[in-house]
């Protein structure tokens, strides 16, 4: 890619994952969509802030790396124990806090007597 050329989220994700062909584009687009949905839910937003796109890619990479271990909480093989998290990783979650909007519950009825 040339500097100054705007790359899509998909193109950036493929670079990070070392994927050069188009064989996994549908899967990667789905992972980006899933990551966006998870971030929007966590941040109580309807639109992903531009500055959160790097976190969307990081979460999509996490999802990609977890493929094949869906539904597993932990596994032990040959004395090696592996645990899997099903949540947003803490390093991503802590960075998402800057984009989080608080939910206001019951404000409409709070001033009624």
C-alpha cells in the first residue's frame, strides 16, 4: 500500500494477520462486524467512534485466534493447562472505557411527585 492511500478495516486486519489472499474476506468481515457490535454494546453507542477502530481490529484478531476453541473454558493436555476468556480482553476493555457512555435509567420519572 502507498502512504496516503486510505486502507479499509479489512485490509488493515489482513496485514496484521499476515493474510495476503482474499479467501478469508467473508470471515474477516464477519469478525469485524462482531467486534463492532461487541464494542457498541459495551460502550452504549450506536456508531463506532473513528478512534475505536484500532480496538475493533484488535478484538477481531482475538476472535480469529479463538476460532476452534468456541465453547471451551479451559483445557489440559500433557501437563499444559490453557484457559479461554469469552469476554473482551482486559487490555482492550480498559482502553474502551474512554468511549463508554453511561446509561441513564429512571431519569424521566425522577422528577415526578
